[in-house]
């Protein structure tokens, strides 16, 4: 049994090394070898799903992330991965429910940002803006949230409100984006 685990670890380490080098298809070869040694390893299923996602094979990615969740339904990362895959498949309603599960398991700002992106794709800008406002109460200086809010306000044709938020971004890492949108708003007046 120990020899089998060592082989599994060797395959997983080789796969991870290839993945980190952007060689996703090659990584899959080693992840599948590791999976043959332990079909019930949820982490390997997750890593296979992420690798397939990287090469845009979303159906196979979905199959493996579903298996990872079946084996370990308490890992918030798996639900986040599943939400991303569902988004890529255009299944936004399911993605929204799935990211909510990730948030339920672990409150993480990245998961909230993912949820905001899904709401945006669903054209539910009101809910996306409400969620951003809740997050800004906790972290009013979060430039990513301010930028996202400004863009959503712009898309919602609330130009004056968008302008206020874009102005907050001037002089930050988002300066170029803010300047571009402010120029668009100015040209519309």
C-alpha cells in the first residue's frame, strides 16, 4: 500500500509541476495515472477538473469536479471551481447557487467577487450592486470593489454615480481604467 501511495504522490507532484508551467494537457496524463492508483482521491479529481478547465474542456472538468464534491462535500474550493466551470458552460443560475454554497462553507472575498460576476452575466445589476455595497461596508477602501461598482453603475447607465466612484480610483492601480470610463462619461454629456 505504501508503494502505491508513493507512486500516487510522484504522479501528483509531476502533474503539479507541469500544471504550474502551463502544460495542462501533459499534467492531465500524470493526474490520470495518480487517479488510477486512487479513484477516491477528491483532490486529484479537483486538479483534473482545473486542468480540463484550463484547456477549455468544460464537460470533462464538470464531471471531475462533481466527483470531487461527491467525495468531499465540505471543501469550499471545489464549489468555487464548480461555479467557474458552470459559468464557462453558460449555466449562470446553477453557478450562482454553487458559489453560494462555497460562500456558506467559507466567507471569502474572492467568492463574493465571483458571485458579483455571475450576477452581472445574469444582468442582475441591482443584486450585484447591493452585494458590493454590503462588502464595502466592511472594507470601504477596497479598490477592486470600488472599480467593480463603478463599472456596474456605468453599465446600468447611472453615469453620475459611476463618475463619483471612478474619481475615487484616480491615482490608484486602476487609474487607466478610471480615466477611460470618465472620458466616456464626459463624451456622453
